[in-house]
């Protein structure tokens, strides 16, 4: 009997030949700055664990206690029998954290983005979106059936012009990442907020890589730019994740009460997915406590980031336009990026290659992320590896 999926073998072979096939490495311990993947102890520059909370004792204790007292799972979707009091408390605390009326927890940052955009817009509407926005924004825009207009990366004037020309749209949405996940640069939020206000558009920001990272207390892009004096910081919808700086799992939407009520009734990922288990919710709340009680983690994150960026720059690497702990080291050619990543691995540094279609052709790279738990010795060892491998490949 023939296999109707046999064509995928040929597609996978083509990916392999182009150096584009993914072969995920396997973590064999806790997610830490130095840890073990595939039987090898490495300096870990690959995770989104910005504040080092994934293995924090207070989070582990909270998760263990919640599982013991409340069970392994919630057993239902939120709108049937799966809303627990702890879900509501976490949402209350995240709304406070983001300076919003309410917040709603989703199963992932991806579903928070995609589900919200799809729920609030129709084919009568227009979405104006940065060309480097996250895939979840792109998918949500497609699901909404709204007209999609894309502006050049961080070009506020172009975004404003697209909003102005959309005179036939019933509603307009201007949407951007707060921190762009592949280049590590920050959206020009003040200008975008002004453009949205002038056009009467909804302003939405995906703060997945900014929550817990940007701003004096880690509250994200609004705090980073000091926009708190404006109503809601000038942003109608803030998206965040619980799986990066917070160190656990899930996503959230923060905004006005009527937005959250609408998503409870029409947000498909919320309506049709089992709610987060007690251990996850408890760990997320513990993470917020640590963020409040240990502000030195955020300071250390930025100290280590500056140290590592300076080292890469001194060696002569191309780190693009990064402004955050996300620091790409650009190789250009896909094959060279893969060779670079493998060479670093052999030197005891884990930083995977990022290639097309995640980034444009000719922009292949390894993406590094420094965390608060990296020591300067960890980063010196990594820089030594970068120097050796980069020199062999003619990158520096």
C-alpha cells in the first residue's frame, strides 16, 4: 500500500541538503546558564530564561505544593469547569503588573496573539503590521480575514501612511512586537502610539521578549519609554508570555475589561483548550514574587548583556541592530551559520543556527541570549569560543 505522505521524505531530504532541517538538542537537566544537552556540558546561550527563574527554588516549591494540594491538571476548559481561583488571582496580578484593567491567561503566547487578533477583527477591517512581527501575529491576522498591510521594519511614517489611506476600513489595528525576537531591537513605541491615536486605531503590542526584561521594574516596553502617564500607556492591548522571563509556561492578554470579556466569549484558543494546571499557575505567581523581591536579577541581566555585547563587538562580529539581551551574530550564508553553530558546540557553547524561513535568506545567524544567571566567567569562555570558531570561518 502506497504512503500518501511519502513526498515529505523528499522535502525533508531537500531541507537537509540546504542545511535548513531542524535537529533539536535534548536538555538533560535544569534550564540553566551552564547545563547539559545531548550528554555534553555547555555554556547555554540558547534559552529565553532571561532572569534565571526556570529553576528558581521558590518556583519549584510553589509548583510542587500546588500539584500536591490541587492535582496535576484542571480537567476542563475555562468556560466549562476549568476556572480555578488561582487562575483569577494570577490574572489579577498580571493586570496590575501591566497597568491594565484586566488580564486573561492563554495556554501560550502564540495562542494569545493569534487568538486575540482573530477574535476582534473581521474582513471589514485593516491590520497594519511591522514586517518583522512574530509568526503568531501573522497567523492571527490571516485568521481574522482582515486586510493586512505591512510596513517596513520600525518605519513609523510608513505605518501612519498606511493607516491614513485605509479610509474604507471599519476598524484599524496597528500591531508590533515590543522586542523583535531575531534582531533584539526595540519597537519605536511612542511614535506608533501617536500614529494609532491620530488614526483612531487600536494599538497592540506583543511584549513577549520585553516583559520581565525592559523597564526599570521589568514591566515591558510601555515602562521602558515612560508612557505610563498616557491612558493605558497609549496601548490598548498588551500581549505577554509566561514562558520567557517568567520562566514557566503560558501567555496573557492585558487590556480593558470589555476586551477581556469578549475574549472569554469569543477567543477560540481560550474557549477550546484545557486551562493551565495548578503547578504552572502557582509557579507563575511565584515568579512575580521573585521579580518584585529580587530586583538585582534584572540589573544583573543588563550588566551581563553589556559585558557580552562589548566582547563580541571588540572581536569584530556583526551583531546587527540589537539593543537587548537578544544578540544575533550574523553569518549571512545558511551553511556558514550552521557550521558556526556546530563549531561553537564543539567548543562547549550552545547557540543554535537560525536560518530561512525564520530569517531572510542571506541573514542567517546564531542567536545568543544572555541571562541573569550567566557569570562573567561563563561569558568569557563563550567569547573565547566565538573568537576561535569565528576566526576559522573567516568571520572576524
